C-alpha cells in the first residue's frame, strides 16, 4: 500500500507535457503545473495567436502569463526523489495484471520491453540483450510488447503465419499456402502489409485533409457566431435607444397635453369666477335696493313717500348673462377623444409595421448547408410564402385597389386619392407593396392582361414621366413584363426575352441576403422564367405596373 502511495505521488508530480518528473516547476493561473521549459515551448508555438491556453483544461489567457518557478513544489519534488521514488521506480519495473510480462523471468516477472515476432516471446530489457548481441537474433523482428503473439501461430500446423491469402482475406502459414489455400492468390504478409500500408496512408491523407477542411469550417462557424453575437448586441442596443426615444417622445407629448389642459383649465376657471363675482355683487346690490324699496313701500305718510321716492337711485345696469352656455360634462372630453384617436392610429401603424420587425428578426439565417438552397417544388417555395398587400399611398390614380388592397385594376377615370409624396404620378400606372421584403420570401401574382411583376427599392422616383420612375428601366427595380404574346425581363433598361408562353400566374422567390431573385411560371410544376444573381443593398418592395387597357388586373394570391 505504501508503494502504491509513492507511485501516486510520482504521477502527481509529473509534467503533463513531457510525462517526466517536474523540472523547475511553474504553475499557470488556472492551477496546473508544468516544467518551465515545456510550457514555454508550448506557448512559443502559440505566439501567432492572441490567446495562450492551458494544455490540460484549455483555459485561455491574454496576455501571455509571466511564470515564476514554484519553489515549494520544486522542494517537494526533490524530497520525493531522495526518499521513495527509487524504490517505487524499481517496483514499477514488475508486470502488473494489465501489463505484458517477460516470458523468460522466473518468480516475479518484469514488464516486457519488446516482443519478438520470430521467437513469439516477450522480453524485459535484461533478457532482450541477446537480440542486440547475437548475430542470428539481430535479424528477428522486434515490436512493442504484445499479448497477442499466439495469434500469429497457425492453429492447424503450429507454424508462424507469414503468408496472406488475398482470396480468403486471412493470414496463413507456408504449409497452408500449399495445402488448403493451394491455387489461391497468396503473398507474404510483409508484401500485403506494404500494400495495405499504402492504402492506409492514402486514407490517412484523406482523413487529414478532411480534418483540415473541418477545422476551417469550425473556424468559420466560430467567426460566424461572433458576427451573429456582435450584430445581435448592436441591434438590441440600437433598438433600446430607439424605443427610449419613442418613450421619451410620448412622455413629452403627454406632458404637453397635461400642461395645455391645466393652463386652459386655469384660464376658464378664472373667467368663470370673474363672472361669478360680478353676478354676486349685482345680487347684493339688488337685494339692498329691494330692501330700500320695501321700506319706502311701507311709509304711511303720502307726502313723505312722494318726497323720498325720487331720491332712490335706479338699479345699476344688469350684467349680461344671456351668453352663458353651460355644457355639463363636456369640457375637456374632446381632448381625451383626440388622444385616443392618436393612440388608435399609432396602434394601427405599429400593427402594420411590426410584422416587418418580427420578420426581420426571424429571417436572420446563417447559411449552414446546401439543404437551404433555392427550393425546387412549389411546396418548398410555400415554406417562405409572405402575405403582401398594396400601399394605397403609392397607387397611381388610374389604379383601383380592392380585395383588401391585394388587387389593382386599371380604370378609365382617375381615382380620388389624397395627395401623398409616395404616390406614382404621371403616365405610369404603378403601385408598391406596404410590406418591405428581406430574408427569404415567396409570393404569387395572378394577372389578367398586360402587367409588370416587379420588385423595387423604396427610393425609386415617383413623380413625372421619365423612365427613372418605370419598373425595370433603372438600377433600383427589376421587372418581369408579361403580355398576351410574350414575357421579357427588364433591369436598368436592359431586356432579356423569356422563352415559352407568358404565365398567367407568376411565382417570385427572393433570397435577399444571397442576392437571388427568381421568377417562375406556376402551374402543376414550377418553370423557371428568369433568375437574377446580384447584391441587394436595401429592403425590397413588391410592385405592379398595369397596361392602360380597361380592366387589366394584377393580384397578390392568398397562399396560406
């Protein structure tokens, strides 16, 4: 038991890098100990990196720690060397239950140092010496100690199996090759080993290349995680600032309303009290005058009555109260109603725009595998379907919007839309969607008559009759033009004819981050009409341009 304790001490005070007893021991900040030269050499190899790590727990340090010799640990190692380690080392030479024992030793057998494939025996260092000194034994094949030497003996002929039968894929002895395996494809075990070794090296090279590729992938994914985290942190910080500004804006508006109401309250109460005081003064004066008249009316002396009557002054002019218009419980209620209306409008705006915020969050998508490439079936596209509506503020006055602002119809008469800076004016009957499009999106358009199915940046020109306003004739929009006879894709005035009959239903697939925009003819199958590969720098909006022929229409289809 004492020896086991000493052996445990030896392992406890060994360097994890060189596996020998600690020399000039140092301790890293994480608590692990190494030879000073071992850990310095390990960190020298990492000098190209910003971080240095512990070889055992992988904890990283920045900057590189300055290490000093652990004198207490060095003293303990020296004491162990002087006391029990020699005896423990000697005891360590003997074979345990899991070790390969020397086949020559008698009594307590030592650990085998090598095994001989010719002798089919294992030897300790002492009994191995003849293999180094005797000429015949020097030719024997020595390998690391093995418990499986007997597996090299043919069970039938009791001979060493030095041959390999490729027909039966097994090791055989020479007698087997002229007996049971006669006529088979046989070679020496060494020759087969050479062949298999080449295959093994090829496999190793392939594995090592895959390891390098995977390590590159892991590095890229690590960088992607950092990028996602940084982007998320910045977005949360920016969003909090924006919401704080909104809250402060609402608080300021609330304070303004409160101040205005209190100020108006003060003015109105002051006016009422001023009129109230005048009326109370008039009432007091009228009561005094009434008392004088009452007293005079009770005078019995006629001469005295007639003498005093003219001396009574007439009542002062009455305060005009006919203009007082009392409206019970209807003073500041209109203010609350106006605030309520603002609240409802804000809720409507948030409800309409909040979908874009939520979609912008959920559409953050790291491309991890080819399985996330563009779908090939309609069911695959429908996974990315978007509910899109038209923005009435962008509609040209020749367009009538219906079906919950999903459908646009060309009209002979101009519609009575209010003036708006987002509206398309001039000759071109165009309209854009209310929703902005980022991430992966898919929608379908049903058309009747000539129409452009388009996507556009929000900053496309809206006023006038120049081509800068027309979908497809500038660098801010992409359009598929469809009429009765043909289809054409247009971008920045450059046209590309599309083969096949013009589709009545067009499917549009957008992968904003990948810069992919695809137009499909939708029927029982999906037929690709045109695909764009570019870089989108802004959110996109879906749009229509409808030919000016009565009752031509285009409509966003309901897909959910």
